[in-house]
C-alpha cells in the first residue's frame, strides 16, 4: 500500500490540453474488501482511506481541482460542471478549464468524450440501465458539439463472457433498436451474454460519433487490476477522469 495510484492512460488522439486517466484498484490504502485504491465514498470504506486515496490521485495527476464526484443513480441525467452543487447524475460535461469530470465504476462502462478541438470534455457512467436509458445521448447533447467532431473512449467494463443478463435487459434495448440483438448471445441457461462495448458503439454510431477508441477489457476477469461488483459484491470503485488543463 504505497498511496501511489496505478493508472491507465487512454490510448486515443486527444487534442492538446485535454487529459484523461482511469484508476486501477492498486496503489492505495483501503483495506479489504476495498483493497486498495478505492475512490468511492458510498461503498462502506473508511472515510479516511477514501480521502487519502483521492488526495493521492489529485497529486499523481496534478489535478487543477477536486473532481466533480457524482451521486450516480444508473440514469441518464447529465450535469454541467460550473461550481454549483451537483444533483444526482450519471454524466458530467464542461467547457471550462480546470474542472474535472469523473465517473466511478466497478463493471459498468465509463465513456469519456472530448471535442476534437479541445473545447469541451465529458464523462458518462454507462451500465446497462444507463445505456438503455440514453445516458450517452444525453452526454453528447449536453456537450453541444456536433457528433462527428467528438472523440470517445470506452474504459474498462465487464466483458460479454461474464455479463449474463435476463430477457428484460435484452428487451430494454430491442424496444428502441432491433439492431441491438447483435450484442446479445444466448447461453445454455436460457439467458443472454451481453456485450456493453458493442451496445455503446452502436449507440455512438447512431449519434454520429465515429471516432471511438478503447474497449476490450473485462473487469470481472482481471481481479488483479479491477474491482468488479458482479464478481465480489462488496468492493471499491475505480474512477475515469477527464479535464481541460
């Protein structure tokens, strides 16, 4: 436990002045079952451990301000970071330098956005409920940037091999997009293996966001790097952050 968070830096052509990062579960001071770099204050971890980890994250990244930590509710509401108190939301955007958008995940899909000219950034928390409810569409709308002028990065999420869902999840997507069927594979238990990455790419493509990067991790399968709520139940949360420096 060294207090120095381990990170993934998105591999995407971010414009100058846009910075982004994704925290791994390692490098913090939280004790099991939150070991060790838990960023979330709502999961039952010791408050002093969360405070230490967040301070270490600010120092490690040289953040210009405290991130805009959201109360996430698996919905589609998106807020604009402007200094006011934040209501519950699952996405945040800003065109101001020095404000840090962040979402927390432990299987749900984090999606980061940046305008190609660097003028605005955003982050979305996209579990299956948020995806079906339109959180990506809401985030793109809140950015106010023409979709072809946006970049998107898909961070670590539970992979299709381990994300088993019921018919109600498939129906929620098929109701508005029959093409979503391609993201669901039947299994031997009469249920479905769901590909969050494929669903996100389909929705981004429908919006006109064609420059999409990342994807391909599985939080469930890699316990050394990632928290996974479905695998562990009680666990910490990782953070996906983006800001204009």
